[in-house]
C-alpha cells in the first residue's frame, strides 16, 4: 500500500536528466524536470536546497605521523623521523611530500570552475585530515589564498582546523590564527596514556595538556575537543574521568565519537565489536548515556548525535552537512555535494594526481555524474535531520516529497513514539504526547504536520538506536 | 541423452516385428508415433539405464532364448480365457521385485535382450531413485507351457502403504501373486500388509525366496518365517535368484500351474476394473484396466460407474510393456484405454468401466474415494511464484486424484495452498515433484492430520488447519485419527522401538516372535505422532533393520489442545499447532527457544511465549538492542553510512512484521522444521 501511494511522486523525478559535465547544466536540467508544485516553493523547498552555489568548503590534509589503529580514512603517514625534532615549530625545510600535495590541492581548487550565476563568498572552511596541523602554516596560507581568489572568502567565515596534540606549538598556532583559522578541533580522544597507546595515537596525555595550554594561551575562543568512547580496555571510570577533564578544560564544543571497528583496520583485524577488550554493547550504550548526561549537565547542548556545544558555538560547517546544503571538497578522498550530486575524489595519491590533471585538461568533472534522484535526496534529508536535535521538519519535508510520505513515516514511527525513542514536537517545539500522536495518525482527515511539526530522536535513547530508526524511514521512502 | 538412446533402441523392434497384415502394420506404425510422443512428453517412460548398466546374465541357452523371443513376438495373439493368468508381485523394497519382473519380461521374449533396461516397470525418476514403485505398470507376456501358449499378465503394485488402496485394486485385478522375500532379510512389515491384502482378495500366493545366491542367504529360515508369520504353506516355495536367472522357468511354470484362470464371463455386460490411470498431455488420461466381465471394443461408448462420465474408447490396447493397440479385449485380459479423458478424477483407480449401451447392473466392489490423511501448507518462498505453484498443483492433480489443495493465506508466509495427501510418502513425492519438475522453491509447514471436532452445539466438524480449530469454549471434544502400526525388528532393537512408540503416545497391543531372532510388535498410536519423523527415528534407532506398516483404524478422542506462539503478545498463526496436552510443555519450550535464537533483537524487549489459551506455558525474552548509532559522517562523506542504512532497511524488508516485531522468513522456516521434528 505504501508503495503505491508514494511511488508516483518519486517516479516523476527520477531517471531524467542526462549526466552533465558542467554544474549549471545539471542545475538547469533538474529545474526543468521539477514539476510545478515543487517549483512554486523553489525558494524554500528542501529539494532545491542543494542547487544553489555552495558557501562551504572542505579541504583534506591527509598527513599523519602514523596511522591510528581504528583509522580507515585516506591518510598519508609521514613517519616520525622527518619532523620529530621540531614538532612544535615549523621545520627548517618543508617535507616535499606535503609541499607537493598542497600544490596539487591548489591546482584542484583552481581547476574547479563553477558556473553559478551568483558567486557568494565562502562562509565556512574546514581543514580535516589526517592531521592538518602537520602542514606548515605558509602552505595553509596558500590554500586559503587560492580559495579566497577563486570563490571569495567571507571576512567572518568560520575556518576550522583539526589539530592533534604534539603536532603544534604556540607559535604555529598563532601563525595559523593570523591566517584566519579561527576554530580548532583538538583530537584528544582520551585522557589515559594506556588507552592512547592502545589505539595507536602518536601522543600521550602530557601532550594533551600542553596542547590545551597552547590553545588557551593563543586565545582561541572557539575550540572543540574530540573524545572517543568504547576504546579497548576503557572502563566507565576512565570514561567519566575523560569527560570530567574535558569539561574542566572548558572547550565550547565537544565531539564524542563511539568507536567504530572498521574492516581492514588494525582493530578490525583483532577485535570483535561488543567483545572484550572492547566494551560490551550495554557498556558502550552506558558510555554514550554518561557523555550525554555529564556534558548536558555542564551546560552543553547535545545538538547532534555526537556533537555538544555551548550556546553560539555549534560548528557552522558541520551544520551545512546536517542541513543537506551543498559544499565543495578538495583533496585526497574528499566528498563534495554540489548540484545535488555527491562525488568522492580518489583515495589514492596517484589516482588523485591523475584526477587533478584530468580536471585541468577538462577530461574529468569535479561534481560527479548521474541524475539527482529525489528518493536519494529524501533519504539524505531523513538521515541527516535525525542526527540533529532539531529533527525532521515535517511540513517542508511533506511539501517537497508529498504528504503521503510524511504520513507513512509517522505510521512506521508510531510504536517508537510510544516507546519514547522518538519525540514529536509542535510549532513551538513543545512535546506532543504519544496518545495524541496516535489519534492524529488514526484520523485521516487531520494533517499530521499541522499538529506535529518535528520528529526527533530522543536523547539519549533514540540517538542510541539511530541506525535502526533511520532505516525504518528508509524502508518507507524506498520500499 | 538418455531419451535419445531409448528412442534409438526400443520402439521399432516392439511394434514392427512379427506382424503380418498390412493394415495392422499401418496401425502399428501409427502407434509408434503416438508412443514416441509419449516418450518425449512424459519422459518418465523410457529413462533407460541399460546401456550403461550391466547386461543381466541369462540363465537360458541360446536356442531357448530364441524360442522365447519368437513366442514373445506372438504375444498379441489371443488365447482362450482358460489360458490367461493374471498375477502381481508382492515384495518389500529391495527384495528384488523389479529385477524379477525384468527377468520375466526378458525370458518370455517380451523385451528383447538388447532393449532390456533395468527395472523396466518403474517409470518415474523418483521411483528409480528411491528404488520403489509409486505408479504401477503392467506387462502382457506369452509363455509356452507344455506346447500350449499362455497369456501372462503381470500387474505391478506400488510398494508403499500410502498407496494401499491402489495396491488393493491391482491385487483385485489378479488371481494370484508371487510373494518375493529376500533370502537374507526375511519377511518385512510392508510385505505382510500386502500379503494380507492379497489373501483378502482370494489370490493364490506363490512363495518365492529370492537372492539365494548371496552369501548371507538363509532360504530355509526364511521359508520357516513365511510359514509362521503368514501361515502360508511353503512346501512348494520356489528358490530363485532373479539376478542370476536361477528359478525363473520354475516361477513361470508355477504361475501357469497354480494360479487359476479368470472366470469366463465374456458374455456378461462389460465390467472392467481400473487399477491405474495417468494423464498424458497429448492424449488425455490413459486408463489401465482388467476386464472382469464382458468385452470392450475400440470405438465403444464406455461409462465410468463411479464418476458417472462417459467417453468413446478412441484407442484400446495392451501393455507389453509398451502400449500396443488391439481391437478388442475380453474378460480376463488386461489393457489400456485412451478416450480423451480430461482428468484422472474422471477415471479413478477402483472405478468400474461398463458399456454405455449395455450397462452392468452393479459396479465392482472395493471402490473408495481418496481421503487425504496428512495435510500441510505449501508456500512459495518467492511470492511471485504463487501462480506457478497453482498451475503445478493443477497439473499434478490431473494425474493424481488423491491430491487435494485449497488456497491458504498466512500473515507470515503470504499466499499458498493447504494440501492433503494420502500419507507422508505421498506428501514428500508431491513436494519433490513440485520442486524438481516445476522448479518451485517451497516452504512447507509441519504436516498435520485431520481432527474431528465435536462442538458444544452438537455439530461435528473436520479440521486440518490449527488456526481454524474452534475456540475451547465452543468445542466439546477433539478426536484424532489413530493408526495400527506393526513393527518388524531384530530382537535387539525391541527396547528402542518400544521406547519410540511409547514416546509417541503409542498404546502397546501385542508382541510376538516371528522367528528366533525377530519380533513383530503391534501398537496403536495417533497418526499425528507418525507424520513427523517417526519413520526416520525407526530407521535410525534400529540401524535400518526394522520395518513398519500402518493402517488407519479410526478416530479417538484425545486431550488435544491448540498451542499458540505469541511474539510480543501477538499471536503468530502459522506457528500454531495442535498437540497433546502432555507434550505441550516440551514443544512450547523448544519452539520459543528456537525463535529466540532466530529473531534479531529489536529496539525493545520482546517476550516470546507459548500459550494454551491465555495460559503461558513457556516463555523466553529477547533483550533489546542497546546501541546502534551512526558514527561520525566524516568530512560530510555520508555515502558509506547511507549504504549501511540502506542495507539495514533492505534487511527489514525481508522480514515479516508480527505486530511491532520484525521476524525473518528464515525463523519461520526453521521453526516449521523444528515442529516437524518435535511434533
């Protein structure tokens, strides 16, 4: 039944526009293919969000001293020899591997010619890695200059950089700040030497304290601390200690990641999730709950599954992701989202180098091929919205994808509203009780979204089961 | 390939040799065409292994076999009724019935040496694989005894209790039977049952002890056993080895000497007994029959007395063993009719054929409607195959009047059919044919029997589907079919078998030693207890030495209850079963435990319960998933996580929702399998 009510809406969108090399063609094609009802709301419609020019850029700086045992990102390990003697200050001579790579990224940025009518400045730039703090500031400057030249950089843009303890000193940080970097994401991960060692981090706890010291000394106002829960041998006591010490060091943003044991990583080879020395599923659920309650107790807003922020310090760049807005991406293995298409660059340096050359020759395109499938857009929005505490806004979702989908999603979630995994909120973000929600669903006459404006996952019980819950909605959208 | 070799070899020699008149030649060549067609369409007929197999050694001299071959070619020639002998062979599986039949065909020249294939009478692939005969065949032979030609008709019988009605009808078409017993194995339960059937039909029985050439042969002991168990005079039992060709002539002589000829009632109105029929997609139903009274000619308008249908006999012929057309058959003869009959249900085994213009006063005794005793639900694994399953069942039914089915819908399994079978073997054969010949992938529910429910308002209803059992408040009592079961076993397994029977609610009746070393044990037990793995258990507990035989003896009241399975307080209908109260607890516990293993954990705690009415008798709980949370979508790269979520969503699609709980199809299948084992 679900299938028949939903499919007409989607089928009218899918499989139409021919792959286009230039982004404005893709946009035009999508626009032409959008039926009138959707076009009317073009300015606010969710289906249109991705079509404007991006105002965010992700830049991947893949260098690390060595690979952590849990890591499966595209990184380039430098080894500890080259810069180990002068970790805290810029090296006398730069590592040619870094210089060459940065030059390549600069070429990529230059070769990216967006055909948008308007050219708004970039509002957020995010240097991720790898360990971007291993890159000499003057090379970071090169990238920022290029971005500024090609896309324009807003004077109050949020420019974030991931930095690892032991890879920067006060001077380097100062230089970076002078270049415009105004947000630091510090990869602390744990406050116990044995845990840091066990997961192959290149730093110890003393370097963590030093790094915090540098951040404070340099007056970085907007900084975030990353922690990982469910590490091997981690106990609840250790986790509580890490959280306490994190809170004491007063970052205005904390990211808490639950360890994912990925295939092909060192952990993936030796550990099985839920089995010793990894904490059990129940324990790691407990870790998650503990983080939520301790950090919220300390005044942080749990605004996304793994993100906590003090007032006014949410990560603007990451919000772009959660809102399904477009963003550029540059560098090895990075993924962009422009014109409704997600595109991942090659993860190996050699292929990435070829890609950049092709891009310059016009033999490759930078935004990906294919059609914008509205079902994909809808699932993206569901998946990303439910990560946030704001949740899924039903009204605009219904306007974009049809009321029937909203009804079906509500139906499939009914038991989970009752069990408390999902929270219904009205216009004023007051909770709608499950009995009322049940009545609304049972009554076909009423428009659910007039009474229930948002669905969100409850913190922490709903967040903890986000995969299960989101996949239920996936089943409704593409049956 | 097998077919091609069969076509190269057999038909021409059968049809074209030994005929003289040009008209009959024409006719015969037309048969061979239709016969070819039958080979190619029915495929079962001539799957021949002989070319690859060992050539049976003939015990006859060269000149003798030539002589036999000549007389074999004259087998269409009529003989007086007094020179006709109709007989069948009663034997346990593997005691050599088919080999003996082959040898008889060969020695009488009915089948030429070079056309010989092993086990000529068993047609279906399945039969060959299992070494048993499911559908019977017949063969007309010519045998010259003391310079007088005789016409011998061998009517083969199926060897399994599920088909005891069919066996009884073929025996009713004979005047005598060969009782073949393996010289090293002795009398088996199945053999006994068929001997009793033969005795009921007043057949002259010729004991034959086979495989006397084997090292373990103890013919004297076996003869004693036959005398003691069956009470048959074995003073003139024949010792033979069908494989080596020893004793074959003696057997043929004994058939002529000892089996009485049919009564000469050729002038009476026609009455012919149908002992087999099968559906040929090109010619309609082909009916095998024995003329008891009167005669039947090609072109006659014939009337089937039980079904009330009438047809014109387009073609009449004899089986020898292939179909060969003739003009007329009279009392005592065995043959076939093709009359464009649409379904075997119109010409059922046991029905009487009479002449439409000159009807017999009464039909032959012994006709019975097929009553299915065992039921199960058949569901296609892939819902799209439902129409294919229906077509396949309809096609099988054309050829199998005992197969019953009606559509059934199940919340868990979707659309399927509830099917009724004569017994377990019949069920297995149908399932296997559906899967093998029609390429269907099926889920089978636990077999059940038909219960008789007496309701409080005085009605009696029959119920084969647990979910349709009236509520406890509405039923006064429930009766279940009982069987009498006879087990024959070497004495060291008596204990094991009694334990098995006791476990299955068996009521001990009698035990006797049929030989120094072997015992017969008699039990009465519910059929429901037999439809599971009883036979497998019997075989495994006795290392394969015991044999069994059962017959339904009627309905008895039992303390039966409906055992329901509740998942998260929702009733799961297809898992409901009817069990005896004493067994409810252990069955309930096994089922709930299995389900707990198989259902993936959900976002909440899920109780899994077995209940009688509202009373919970076994309970398990599936703990809730604690954590299934997305990791960081690094650098906005959501594609991989999304793939995982899609996979997770697809996984949910393959499940059946029981209330709020997603249950994988595999869980149902595993539990149904378990039910088959524990019930």
